[in-house]
C-alpha cells in the first residue's frame, strides 16, 4: 500500500513537471543590437533594475522637470530601437522591438507604450 | 517704478551684464534674454523662484488660429473626426458685447492657476502644480475619473477617448487619461517659448507674451506693469498665470 502511494505521488509530480520541461524549451529571445558599445549601466544591473530606474526618472522628470538623459525612456529607445533595412521602426507588438523581445519571453506586460511612442526621437 | 524696484533692477541688470560678458555674447537691443538668462540646466529641478505666465492682448488677437494649429502640431493632438470627443488643448473663443456689438476673440487654454481647482479635487494626486507654476496631469497616476474636468472653470481639460498612436516623443498621450495645455513644459525646460506664443509672434498677430511673472524685468512683467492684465473669472481668486488685455 505504502509503495503504491509513493508511486502515485511520483507519477503526479512527474505530470506536474512536464509543462515546466516544455517551458524550458522556449528559445532565449534574439535581442536586437543597440547603438554604441556600452549601455548607461552594466547589463546585469539594467536587466534587474531598469523598471525602478525608469520609474524614478519618470517622477523626477514629470514633477521636477529634470531632463537628464541617463535612465530616460526616450534615450533607451534612441539607442536600442534601430531602423529595419526598409527604414521603418519595429512595431512595439513585434518581437523585433527591443523592449518586446524580452517582455514577451518573460511574459511581463508593459504599458509604457500606450502613451509613449515606441520609436526613437527622429524618424527617418 | 519705485526706488525700491530701481535698486533691485540695477543689481539684476548688472548681473545679467556680467553673465553676457562672461559668455562672450553681445546682446543687441530687443534680443530676448529668455534663452540665456532663464534656461535651467537639465539636471536642475524647477523652483518657485520663477512663475511662468502668458499675457494675451485681445486688441491684437484677431480671427486667426495659428496658436491652435501650432499647439496641436507640437503636441500631436489630431482631429479624431468627432468634435464631441476630439481633445482641445487650446481653442479660440469669440465674445460679443450685445449692446455695443464689440467683438473680442481670444485663445483659451489652461490658465495655470496658483490655486488650481483641478488639483484640489484630484483623488490620486495626478493633477498637480509644478513649483514654477505650470499645472500638469501626471498621466502615470491619472485614473481618468474626469473630476478635474468638472472642477475647471475654464473647461480647459480634455479626456482622451480613443487609442492614440504615433505620439510626439516629447508629448506622451494615451487613452483613458485627462490632458490639457502643458505650457509646452518640454520647451520651457529647455529655455524656449511655448509653441502657441512662438507661432503667434512669427506668423500670427504678435498678441502673446510669455515670461516669468516673478521677474520684474521680464517683458511680460513690464507689459503687465504698464498696461495691466485681467484674469478671466478673477472673482474665483485662483490667481491665474494667463492674463488678458482688452477684455
């Protein structure tokens, strides 16, 4: 009886792990290359804290009028969103867009671009 | 001008003069000092040492709408086809005195009150007054309740009813939030004039003056001191930043 229970538990655990195994097969996104050699902070810092940096900068700009370039959403786009060969910029919903490439992989929805335009300052 | 103001002014003039010499600028008479004297550094926070204001001379303002066109082009406000829902950051009004037949036209927009009713009623703190007197909506925290639109005596605010695409990079706008004249805050922070004022003075009637109400030597303060300027609905005691002449 006891061994049957153990077998059952193992079977259930295996069944639960199956979807996880298939998740691991989602390929790491192909992150579009930006302009220049170096981001405004090391990549691992940016990956972990970009949302906090952006919110902090957002409040400073909105309420205090501080318009420095570091950690500004517009400057992220200016470097990281580059024109496609046909001269157009990738749509925010496509995986070619720098922000969406990771965000669709991580399944984290962003609403920045309901208001902000998702392309660099100077079109063309 | 009182002697007290004279002494203040001479000190300011002296300081401005030394700044101009230090940067090697030769200022011709009539050249605006806005760009040189009042542009703040990008990393500098705005302070209450300045208060931005507008003076509109209705005697010069005529039947044209370059200010409206310029504002909406600058901030990416487009006609949505339905006049009931298309946002208006600025609009032209016409007022006629029925007895005399005298007609006045003027641009109406956010009056950038010192005591703004929209800020009083906002339940989230999205509607706020910046230290330099510019009244804004922080659309990151606006929930679109439109209480501010009800409270504003000037009907200056609009609600964005539809999805917005292809916004101007400096003027983010989106569905479900309230918006209004920002006094072109992105330009003011860079030491430039609002788009309406620039357009009015270049291709319009030259009826608008922009400047610092707290600086007694600014062109707006001098014009106000000389000719005066009225607030619309002065009875409400809001101390508006936008003043009108000839109404």
